[in-house]
C-alpha cells in the first residue's frame, strides 16, 4: 500500500523463491497444525534462510502456536538444525544412499550420542 492509501498490485511470480516457499509453507503449517494434523514437506529448507527454518520449527513445537499437537515431518540438508535444544533427538532420522540408489533410514539414537555432544559437528565429520 502506498502512503496515499492506494493499493499496489504485486504478482507472486516477481517474488524471490524463498518468499514463495515461505508463503506455501505457512499456508500448509497453519491450515494443518491448527487442526491438529500432520504436514509432510520434502526439502523444507529449499530457498529458506536457516534462521527462518529454525523459527518455523519453533512455532510448530510451541504449544501456544500449536494447541492441537500438529506434527511436521520433513526432509532437510540444513545441518544447523542439529544444534542442541532445537529438536528432540528421538525423532531425528538420517538417510544414506547406496551405490545402486537404495536409501537406508536410521535413527540418531542408534549412535547413542551424549547429551552434550555437538551433533552437527559429528554429522559433518562422518560419525
């Protein structure tokens, strides 16, 4: 809106990819989470800044923002989300592709990490 109060038309195709992704995610998050459902997102961090990704996860985990216990299941390459205190360890899973393209799914808990262990550093080091 201009300072004169006149509305300005803005086409979504003029927005950055991250803005489009955010708008799409917010629609899915709010529509499903407020109803207590589950949102499944592949490559949740695609075109989103890591701090924005973190804030969206905090919203889902906040009982005031998510009063019906909606769930978010997502895939990501954003290793900063492994920082302590952001996610519980039990629901974190990793995938590994074989030479023939088959994926193996394994839990973080299989590695029995210490509570104070730097998960991101360990992951990036190949542990």
